[in-house]
């Protein structure tokens, strides 16, 4: 059984998608938030999952917060730490500590649009396609070997909110699949690339084609 610790900061819909996927061979060891009032934390607690808060406001600096967070995470001896809408920049020490077992979901087609406000920036840039990326985390923000991506169209009337909702639907598809692939041992990191022993797939979500590996 692979133990997974999930880090969230808010609503936690990606965390819910992973929990609800009931991935074979995976156990959700804990859901941890930096925000005490994160809605996702209450959702997880209601389902009997172990939850914890490490409030970044209680620490003098990023290093102290990350050290405290690592202590709480490591008490669960996780095989995988999942950043599912965790809105804190992590130190290089943190990223190194969980090297090759730290996975993030980012709401853009990386390497385009790292950082925040990805949907508005994609609209402003005139992109016709947007999407999301699941990747292994390295010390550089929103970089690291890509596990899966999904693409959705940008429509003429889109706002950041309507696009975010379309991308989120795709996030909920590729994140549980990427976690399942990690848990089953299908993923192999080869330099900056991830090779997946499970064959590539093309999923259809409604009238939107989503490509994922
Ligand atoms: C998602 O779009 C995620 O990619 C981004 O923040 C959002 C979090 O949503 N980093 P949720 O908390 O998983 O519902």
C-alpha cells in the first residue's frame, strides 16, 4: 500500500477527485492545509480522513514553515506527497527532501504560464488552447518532469472564471490518473521527461478532447 499525503489550501476539489477515485494500492494517510479554514479540510475530516493544519502565519519565515510542514508530513512516512491546490511556494530544501515523490497540479499547459492568474494570461495572450499539467516538483516554481497534460479550447466569450471551470474538469481527470500511475509503478523519470509504461490515452470529456499520458 502506498501512503499519500495531500496538501491543500482551499476548496480541495482536486483532493476530492483523488480521494473519490479510490485508487487501488493507495492509502490517503493525511490531508494537510496551511489554511485552517480550508473547505477541503472539513470535507476530508467528514469522511474520516486524518487532517492537520500547519498555518504559515505561525512561522517567522518560509524556511521555518517548510521545516514544520515536513515534520508533520514525515510523521506519516508518505510514499507520495501531492500538492493539490497548495498555494505556497516551497523552499529548495523541501523540494529536495521529497525529490521524485512530490507531485503538483498546475492550471496551465506548462511550460507556458507558470505562477498565478494562468487563465486570464492565456486569454490575454490570445491562446486558443489552454489546459493543465501534472508534474514532479523540482526547486524551480512550476517546473519539473511532466507526467500528464490535458488540453481544452478557449472560447470567444470566455472569462478567467469560465475557462478555469473548463480546465478544472480536466484537472479532475488527469490528477487521479497520474496518481494511479505513480502508485502502480508505471512512471519512470528519464532526465527531464517522464516515461509511462501504461500506454497513452485519449479521453473525451463532453465535447472537449483531452489528451493525457
Ligand atoms: C486548481 O486549479 C489548481 O490547479 C490550482 O488551484 C486550484 C485549486 O483548486 N493550483 P482545488 O482546491 O483543487 O479545488
